[in-house]
């Protein structure tokens, strides 16, 4: 489960991650390990692994470029803009992965993404202390 969550973290670049400086060598090693974990989870061939890695790197680069453009213009995207941009990039990524992955692999990839979003949402609520208490019967 820990490996899955770490793999998912690689897949979904957040605003803070997108604004960081280029990765240092230790981070590059982590990214490679996360890609290896994803390859194992999805049972990727070496050819698929290379294609998926390229697609995910392009997604990250697009996200980073969008934030750098906003920063250069002196604006900061609000939550809704970031969410919309992230969802658009996810759809583009799925469209680009569809011809590379089998239907089963693509479904697994989508499940991994959903789990990551759920996990990140819980973490955000926990950090801010805004988690909704359970309903009382």
C-alpha cells in the first residue's frame, strides 16, 4: 500500500511540486523507483514502461510550465483553476495512455489515480483540521 501511494504521488504532480526547482539526483532516483513500482503494479513491458514514463514526464512538465507562466505574470491560480487544469491534464494523459496500455492496465492506472486523490484529500483535510465530523444518528 505504501508503494502504491508513493507511486501515485509521482503520477499526480501537485502545485507545490510543480513549482520546485529541477529535481536533484536523489529525487531522480526516487522518481525512477516510483516508475519501477508503477511498472510492477501495471505489469508493463519495457516498451510500455518507456512510453508511460515519457507521457507522465510530459504531464509534469506541462503542469510546471503552467505554474511558471502564472508566477511570471504575477498571478497565482486559485483552487478551482488548479483543479480544472489538473483534471484537463489527467484526461489528456488517459487519452495518451489508452493506445499504450491494455484496457486492464488503463483501468488499474485510473484506480491508482483515484486512490491517490482520495488519500491526498484526506491528508489535506487532516493538515488543515477541516475534516468533517461523522454524522450523528
